[in-house]
């Protein structure tokens, strides 16, 4: 379960960072 949560969080963080960087 922990691994699954970590993967989900990582994917969400990458998406958020990409959008934030693109906006910048």
C-alpha cells in the first residue's frame, strides 16, 4: 500500500511541478 501511495503522490507532484514550471 505504501508503495502505491508513494507512486500516486509522485505522479501528482510531477504534474503539479510541470504545470507550475510551465506557467513560470
